[in-house]
């Protein structure tokens, strides 16, 4: 069996929503200390809904595929729904990732969370801190 699903290969070789939003409403950047990979997510938000999203990922193929899929999953969604996106859901949408690559999908979950928190902070919007656990160091 191939190590990577067709969907992973598709989102790696043809990633969706790559780039930067200059006037983004929220920006989140996270990294994995162990592999050194970095992911940055930009959000445009209107009335609590994510109207546009772009990403830049300096990382492995699974991290790029995860970012691409995650941006597709949250585009057009309300913030509270985007906050519920888990790395498992991203990996499932990609038809799975090898066990030792699951941490790459964690970056996508954390980058989205960080971008939403950035938006809340910049706009003085109150939020439940429990929704934003510190990114893990793994
Ligand atoms: Fe670092 Fe995939 S190996 S995010």
C-alpha cells in the first residue's frame, strides 16, 4: 500500500489557497520545534465568518497537504465552527496520514486557532481562554 493517499499527494502537488493576505484580519504562525517546520495562516473575517484564507507552509509534504485541506475545510465557515476543526478531522479528510506524520496535521489545527485568537485579540473580542491551549512542543 502506498504510504500516502491520493488526496495527500493531490494537496501536496496542487495545494489550494497558497499565499498571503496583506490586509488579513487574523494571522497565526506556529512551528514544530522538533522538525523545524513552520506554518502561517491568514484569515479574512466578515461578520464572524471566514471569507478568505491563505497559507504559507515551510515544511514537509504532509504539512503542506494538511494546510491545504484545512484551509478548504474552514473557508466560508463561522469562526466557532473553524475552532472545532481538529487535526484528526484534517487527516481524515486527506484519507489518513501515516502515524509518524500525524503531528504535521496538528500544525494546521494550531495555526488556525492562533489566527482566530489573533483576530479576537486585535479586535478586543472576549473569548474563553480554554479554547486556546498553548501550542504543544512535540
Ligand atoms: Fe514537520 Fe511534517 S515533518 S510538520
